[in-house]
C-alpha cells in the first residue's frame, strides 16, 4: 500500500495512492488501527508522509561513503538527531540559509524507515515487526556547520529549516520484503550524483532498529534515516554544493521520487 498525507480543510489526512493515480480515504489511526476505504478523495497539497516525533539519523552507514569521507567504517551505528523543524514537504523548496549562512549545503539520498508501534529492546529477529513502512528522504547538510563551525556536533548543520525533505509516499513494509536490496539515487539538475544500492549499508535496517531501541524507546512515527551512499557533493573533486535554481531528486526503487527545488532563504 502506498500512503500519502495531504492537506484538507480539516487538517492533514491520509489516503492511499492507487495505481491509476487516484487517492482513496484512510480512516482511523495510522499508528493504531486504520482502514483503507474505497472512497475516492481529491488530494489537497501533498505533505511529508508523516509528522515524526523524532528523526534519528545514522552517519557513515554505507561502506563506499565511509571510504570517500576518509573516516573508515564505524564499529557501531553513528547516531545523530535531525530536529523536526527540518521536515519539508515534497515539492517545497530547500532553503539555503542566509541569516546563519552556509556556503556548503549538500544533498544525501536516504532510505527512511517509519516505525509503526512503540519499540524498545527489539531483537534482530523481530525488528521489522515494528516497521510501518518506508519512504525517501534527503538528509540535507550544511557541511561547514556540520564539520567545522559547531564543535564537531552534526546536529546544527543537519537541522536547519527545510533540511529534511521526505516522501512523497510511505510504502508499507509488505511491499518491500527486503529494505536492503533497493536501488537508491540522487539526481541533481538531471545528473546522477549518487547511484548505488541499500545492500551496501554497514548496519542493515534490522541492525539499526536493534541498536537504537536498545537504549531509547522508538515512538510510533519515529523516522530513522539510514545513511547515504558515496557521491555526496563535499567529497567530489571539485566539491559540488547546492545553489539557488537547482533541483534535487531522490529516487528509491519501489518507493518513488522525491523532488525539491533549491532557493535562497528570505531574511
Ligand atoms: Mg545522512
């Protein structure tokens, strides 16, 4: 099932996206019991598919990306947090920060795991039982703030407004039996910049859920960004950073395409 979240006069609502492009109403609680009905709805503005209580992100989780950064493969999953203000809708702009300025804003295609029910101390064997589904995300990163201007903590450079585009659809896990065998790509202005496969993850999706839930409760709706493959802008020679007028598309096999324009923040 492909699920979208869209704006209605009564607030955000969920619907299924049908193969013919039509949408049908979902009733109930996506994180409790819900029902996909036959009632056709005309979607309003398409929103990020969930409004997560937490966005947990993993660094250096693809082998070739860990190599290109010169940091080596980590012993354990390397966690940082993207604050929820960074969430952005499909089609809405990534804003290049100009008040707290960055000249090094970069893209990262990521498979996003959406947790469906409260999860603590999961095992590798039952980890996927806690997953509702998957979506696409762009872990947009101000490299100067991530690496040099904030004491080495990633959170600042990863948490600017609009730095976490997500969607457009949430694909339920029954359609993706193995999340670690998906083609994943970033296309910048029509050129493929990252083009790899989620099979290269150092810690696969069950391992990430087991690790993260071993110390913290994963609330329903929590999003786990699972890391990005090689080909990021800062590691290229010469480096490539986002500029006003650019268009960034994240494509993941079985999920779809997430496209956002790039603009300057208005200050
Ligand atoms: Mg990332």
